[in-house]
């Protein structure tokens, strides 16, 4: 009798889940709640190592760990001849779908304001999760970030795992001892690493020496300054962010050919001439720089997405996803305004875009060569600036890595296991592998064929002569906690809708 009742219950639940509205409600009810045992059934798996997809597999998650990955024969399963993992507290039907490791964003910003105007931190956090991002290296963190890190770890704030990198330098850091003290203070306060910006060479030497002693990793946004990639090589930074400092190190004259009236603090000047930098780098010298970076384990996090608007401003400004997902505070911040960092499109011309298109061609060629020679590449979105929304920017980053010539399997590797290596977490996250953290996503579509299936907006296809909307991430599982991505996306849309209502 007990077995009969269980069978009837399974049939009943299956019928419920086959009804879209009811299934949506049930999934929404469990979204964001700790579940002891999850079984993802019948997924094609891209494990993050760079090897091809394989499957179908059943993935068993117990608490926050992947405990089993079991292959099976679908025909034998249909006939009842296959032994499959026992039922989970949450069953996810992934037949015909793809499972990937959770994406790692190595250059994220958790914002609760833009331009001094409040904006709920939940907006960006939920967008990240809805886009499959389970880990974020937060650049230029502060005490709020440390609080959000604890809250996301405790699941009192729905969001990715945060690695907080404190901003450097700060005020009154003009001597080697002062910068050493700043490093010690960041370590004591609980920061995971350091986000380094403009600094002189002697101060960088002291800062990096102290950071290395304390085991603090360093991400370096090299400005137009005394230091460049040669200093990253010498002192041992973890990553060069964006690309500043790399072509600079390969310019024969030692400095880009700026016009006499150039002003670095004028962001129109700064970004206009940044688009003319790669053409001045000597390719042979650049290869020497790459070999030095590779020998000294300096990785590259290019953030290709964040300058995408510079080569096609109209495309960036008319993103269809803005209609439902762009918060009005962020929208206002994006408008050309000298007071807002990255809002530099004042008098932007077709000539500027032509230079930036060339810049991208050389930059992408260099990036591809860097990995070919043995370099380590990650992914980051730097969103909240320059027309890039949180989460959406990282998926755009994947598309641009593919444009640079990387196979989709390598692109996913950049965004998963490579990111984990850069964080020093390669034995815990970045792979779908037994014993690893249960960080993975279930995608309604094949991202190896089309990265656009990862966007919350989904894609449109013609099936049986009819236009249908499909795609999207169905589940983002972080630390073994299942987040129903469509529910998160709906939450964001509602948040945006309310924020746009007249006060």
C-alpha cells in the first residue's frame, strides 16, 4: 500500500509540474530556500574544464556539495531498467538542457547607489544570480561590502558569494610604511584581497611586498601612470584588469603619443585616446611582455564588455533589455555627465568609434595570443558603468570572448575554472565535479551554440513554423541553495517597474 501511495504521489506531482502556472508557483516557493538534497535529472554537462559536453547525467547535491554525477541510458530509464539516484527533496528535470558551473565574475561592483542617489543593492544581486553568476570578486570594496559578503554567505541577502577586494590606495599613503600599514589594516578588517589603482613604483614595491607576506591577492587597474605591466610582472600581482598597462609596456617610446592639450582627468580625453593605444604597441615587444606575465603567473581579466559602447554607442544605448531591467537610477547615471565616472560620451564621434573598433581588433588578437602562449584569462563585467547592467554585462563578456576567436568551451572555462584559479579556489568551485561546492546553473538551451540563451530575456526561435520564446537560465544553484532564475528575473522587473512610478 505504501509503495502504491508513493507511486500515486509521484504521478500527481508530475502532473502538477507539467502545468506551467502551478510549476512556476512551486518553484518560486522553493527558490532561495535551503534544500537538503537536490537531484538534477538528465542534463548535458559542460564541466568547466574545457572538455566537451557529455551526458545525460544525473547530478546529486547534498547540502552544499556535489556528491554524485551518474550517467544513464534514457531508453533503459524509460523501461525501468536503469538504476538512478534516489529522489531528492527537489527534483530538477534537465532533460534536453545544459548544466554548467556557476559563472565567476572577477570584476564586479555591488552598488546601493549611483551618483549619490540610492538604489537597492538587491537589484544588482538578483540580476547577478538570474544571469547564472554564483561568485563575484568585488572590486573596490568597503565596509558595506563586508556586510553584504556575510549576508550572502548566510543567505539573508539573495546574492552571489563575494570576495571583497579593498580599494588601494587611500588618503595619506605617501610613504612605503604608510602603504604597508594600509595593507595590514585591510587584512585585519577581513578583506580577501586588494584592488590597486594609480600608484608610484616605489610605493607599489612596498605594498606588493606586504600583500605577498600576508597572502593577499591583488587585482591591478593600471592607470596611465609610472607603473605598467612590467611592474605587475616584477612584483607579482594576481591579475591585470581591463588592459591598461599591457600595451603601454610595449610602446617603444615608453609613452603613448598624447596631444599637447591632453588631460587625463577629463574623461572624454581619457577614453578617447585609450581607443588609440593598442595601435602604438610593438607586437614583438608585446610578446615579451606576455612571456613575462605568463612566467610570473600574472593573469589577465580583460572585461571586454565594459568598453563595448565606445565602438558602437547607439547599440549600447538601445539595448532592448533596458525596457524591463534598467533601474531608473542606473539609467540616469549612464547619461553623458562629466560628474559620473564612465559617462564620457560628450561629443563622441564616428572617428572615435572607428579607432575603438580597431582597438578591439588588436586587443582581441593579443588576448587570443596571450592564452595560446600559456596565459590565464578570466572574465568580469565591471557593470554599473558605461551602459552595462549587472549580470547582463558578464554574458556580453562571453560573447566578446567568442568574437575574439575562443571556442565556446574555452569561453566557459574562462568564466568558471579559470576564475576559480585566479581566486585561489580551484579545489572548491568552478567545476561540476564530485566533492566541489554545489555551484551550478541549469540552462534551457545550448550555450555552446548560442550564449544568448543565458540572458534572462531568453531568445526567439521558429519551431514548427511558429515563433516561440525560449532560453534563459532556469536554476542558479549557489552553495547548494536553488534560486529559480525566472522568479529572480520577475522580482527585478517588478522592482524596476515600481521605481519608475511617479512619486
